[in-house]
C-alpha cells in the first residue's frame, strides 16, 4: 500500500538524500562546438555530426551540502573566519556545557554518557564523464528536420570526508536499568562515533539486541559508481530556417540507465537522474548578429530551452520524523503488547512494554518509494565569435528542477512497534516483597517509558545543556534523571502484587520510585516526514568553449575544442533556503573542464 502525504512547508534545512542534477543533462556541453555546424539549411542531403567528449567535474561549497544533510546548526562562520566550520559535537547525556542545538546525544550510538568528540565533514563529488554525441540532419526528407542522440558514461566518486577528533573517550558505564538489567561496562561500549555511524561497530550488551546501523551509514571512505547516465534523444524541426537564423521546436525523451537510490549510505553516489524516464519539449534558435565575409569573421547568438517531466521512479529513501531533523539517527526501543510481571503505572496497565531491543530509527524509516518531478527546465544562452577556423563561445545556463513528489510504500511498516528511547531508563527494580509469592526484591521489570519529545540533541530527563559542573549538583541531577521524571505521561511504576519499582537497587526507598509512561507514545507511519527526503534544485552556470577546425576534406570537417564551466548552486547561510515550492534547494555547485572532438559531413 502506498501513502501519499501532503506537501508542507519545511521549517528546517535538513534532508536525508542529496538528489543531484544528472550528469547527462548538460546543454552547454552539448551545444558548445556544435552550434555552427548543426541546423544547416544549406545542406540539401542528409548530414550528420559525431562527437566525443571527456569531462571532469568537481563540487565545491561543501558547507552547503553539510547544511542540507545536517541542518543550519552544523555550520558556523564567525566574523573573522575565512572558512566555514562544518562540524557537530557528539556528547553524552552526562557531559557538561552541551549545546542543545548543536550537540548530538552520544548515548544513541552506544557511546558512554560522558563521551565527547568533534566530527568534521567536507563532502565532495567528483565525476569523469565520457559522452558519445550525434546529430542527424534530414534535409533530404524535410528541411529543418533533425534528431540527436547522447549517451554519457559516468564514473562518480562521493566522499563525506569524515574526520573525528575524540575530546573525551569517557569512563562511565551504563548503569543497570538504562539499557538492560545488569548494566554495561565501558569496555563493552563503542569507542568512537565514527565506528558506529559507519556501521562497523555496536555495543555488546547482555539481555539486549542492539541492532547495527544498516541504512544511512556515513562511510569513512569514498564510494564510487560507474554507469551510463541515460540515453537522451531529441527529435526536432526548425520551421524557420535560413543561413542567418533558425527557430525550431524539439521533443526530448530520456531512457534511464543510471542507478537508483538505495538508502544504505547517507552520501551515496548517484549516476543519472535517479532512474526517471523523461519526456519534454524545447525550443532552439540562433541568429547571426554580425559577419564580415572578407575577414571571415562572425558573431552569433544561440538559445536552447528544454522543459521535461520526470515520470514515477521506484527508489528507496530514508525519512526523519515530523519536526525532528536528523531524528533518523536517534535510538528507538522495541515495544510489545504482551505485558509481563503485571506492570502498571499508578494502577493502570500500559498497552506496550519494552521488548529488550533497540535500533536506530533510520533502520525502519528507510522505505520503498515512488518519486516523480512535475518539471525540470534548462535554459542556455550563448554568444560566439568565429574567425576563419577558430571559434570561441561564452554562455550562461540556468537549471531548475521542481520539488520531488514522494509516495511511501508502507504496507510492511512496523506500525506502533517502536518508540523513541531518548535518555529514559527502560527497567525498574522490585523494592518490596510482602508475600513469598511476590516478585523478589531486586528483580528487573521492563517499563513502558518513552520520550516522544526527545531530539537528536537531547533526551528529556537530563538537562539539555548538560549536567552541572558542581559535583554535588551533578550527582543529584543524575539520580533524579534515573527516575524518569519527564518521560511521556509519567506515572509511578508498580509490578507483581502492586509492588513499587525503584530506579536502582542501591536505594529501595519509596523516594527512589521510578516512573513509567501511561501511556507510551509509539511511532507510526504518519510520523514520517515525507519532505525530509525531498528536494528541489536551482543553479546558475557560466561556460566557455574554444573550438578549432583541424582538417577539411570536401564535405567532411573535423573539430577539436576545449571547454570549461562553473555551476553555482545555493550557497550556505541563513534562511531563506526553501523555495516557493516548499522544497529545499540542494543543487550542487561544480566546476568542470572538457575536451571535445567531432567529425561532421
């Protein structure tokens, strides 16, 4: 079953997937060097052009990629800084001087509660594109009729460039009740954030299944892919065609050959248009602005406009929860409706109870989806100067892709099985035994404690800004937090024969009674934020190309040229970063150079 959620305004700058412009949708690379030898009215027979292009591109503005992936709070540039400071702090719930907007809670990643590290990201995308191009003019059938074919083969390399600096490895154990009945020694916990987030390590905890990260992993090295991007074809007709000008229409169709997003990695390499079929129309035009037959000089202007619809494509993407950017990396606890040990909260039985298993939320919010884009538009305008066998052009290109429309396949979603753990303690301990048949003192009982108001930055029991620097106050804060004072709908916990539960076996007094949620708040499919996986794109590009005719044999001509381009997506900075279509613009910024050879006859 597919659920289509309404598009709503995103109030954050966080997405779970970078959806780039296809490497095969590049009008400047196509038109450069061909604008004077295509659309030729003087040819009475069929004529053709065959080209071969090799281009290398590399992204810049990594801070904008970081802003899209992690949010506004990861990036900072002070007044005197020349570069952005792109990092997050991973700190435990019992560290001091935490930032409630910047720090990620280390407890979610199997790290000690006093762990602290700084994690820097400098993402980069590099491409090598080898494209075969062809143009066929059918003036023998109808003057102005033509067809074009483009087939780019792409090698792409995506690298987050993660660098983690551990500031404090931490010495704290997990106390009994925080994850399991017996507690966890520091040596059984994960040593670094990067080890967990890359899917390489999980803590070793008895009586608990701690699932490894299987989706949205942050690779510690680059990931590569090699594919054909797409087979792109144009069928056009120049209704107005003359030696000095032409105006025509074209129909464009693209067959996807690249890879589909799979969601296994946060920064996964993409070749092509994410496997969309495309269909659209366009306009081409050119006009001679000035020429001199004596000196063989000429100035021309060229225009190419294309607008395509991207049809539904099957993909797999990850989702955050509504109103919780980066919540995909929070920790969820599994719940069961089989209530054991007669757990109650002030006399009321919860409808669900902790089931001895935890996982990162992204492991079950990565879903099969259908994605389509209403329109993608591309406009290229250039001016060229020709003198004898040499040609130079300079141009501008604008690219716009509308907001992605996503329908989620939720037929197998684990509905109301998982809940946000936060910094809640999931076990209480029997503190009294009046009758022999009662549960024994010290027996651990799973609770129904959930924290739906927790975020990637903090839980709800301990202070958001960290514990006090004063040792006495810090001890009091930690002891109070163990009693689950601010979980969802807290009620005093009882089990067995109405026996009260305490937060630790070292204090069996009623003042140490622990709370449980009545009722717990569970995660359902309607909590998935569809827009967290959707983006739009808008970029500006300047390009230039030098071309030289190297030989002529009758009708045949050979050309070789060198070109370059620089594309500007949105730069990092404060809002507005969300377009009119309520989608985040995460177009990449790139520079590129190409070598192009062609033969026409």
